[in-house]
C-alpha cells in the first residue's frame, strides 16, 4: 500500500 | 512537477521571505498574528513527520527544512527577540486558536483516509492549515494601517493554495496513478475561499493606488 508515500506535496 | 505546483510553492516561499524581511530588516512584527504563526509551525511539524524517513526528492526535503526553519525563526523573533517582540500587538491578537487545534484534531480523528498515526497527523495538518490564517485575518481587520509587507505576505500566502488547487486538477487529468484525496480538495478550497474578502480589498487598493484597509 503506497498510500502514505503518496504525500509528495508540501 | 507541474508549473502550478511550482508556482504555488514559490508563492508560499515568497510569503515567508516577505515576512522574514519585515521582521529582520524593519525589526517589526506589527500587524502579524503570533497565533497564526504558531498554527503554521504546528502544521509543518505534523505534516513533515516523514522528513527523515520518506525521501521524495531533494527539492521536497530542502523545502520542508526551509518551511520548518522559517516557522521557528519567526516564532523566536516574535517571542524572544528584544526589539521585535515589543512590536507585537498582543491585545489585537485575541483569536482563541486552541479551539481551532482541538476542532481540527477531532475532525482528523473522525474523517481521514486511513487510521494510522502518520495519516491522521497529516490530515490534521491539512485541516489546520485551511483555518490557520483566521487569527491573522481578524488582526488585519483591526489594523488601521496595514503596511505593504504585511499585505503582500497575506496575499502570497493566499495565492499559494489557490495555485495548488490548479495543480490538483492538472494532476487529476494527467496522472493515471494520482492519489487524489477529496479531503485535501475541500480543505484547499476552504483555505483559499477564506481569503476572498482580503483579495478583493487587496486588488482594489492596488488598482486605486491606495493604502490597504479592510472594513471593520
């Protein structure tokens, strides 16, 4: 699950 | 990274630079809400919990460090610097910001995409960022003479999330695996909408070449 890693914005 | 996201980040950065310029060069934080600044520091802490564990790009890491460092230096100036802290108008900065923190925490615990510590903290930071400007807006309304730097600071800060919304639309249309989160869209919309009144008077004063003043 890559949900948490998808916070690629600031 | 698309142009909207980059422009949004630059606006955000510019707002911080303008505020630090005012504080550092003018040695004044007149008209600036310490409560809003405290909320932003909390927003950055909760959102960037992954700063050392989740590497995305050098750009992201550097920007996170810059936002965290600037938030804490602003707090230090306003609370501890012997000259700057005397220009802080405590009596005008009366917003009960602890209620905002509490309300956003409760909402994040109830409405989130995944119930993990990091995801709830991330969600909390999104909700809190949306409303963090409120103490500052209330203070602006009470300030008779809003100086240019303060006006520009709030303007850049308001523009940043609006550009992020264009970025989300762009990513939604162009990226197949884009994880769009509706709570971010709603929060971003509320965050930008809170500035609507301010934008109106900012543009009006700029066009008429007058000093910015918000109606009480």
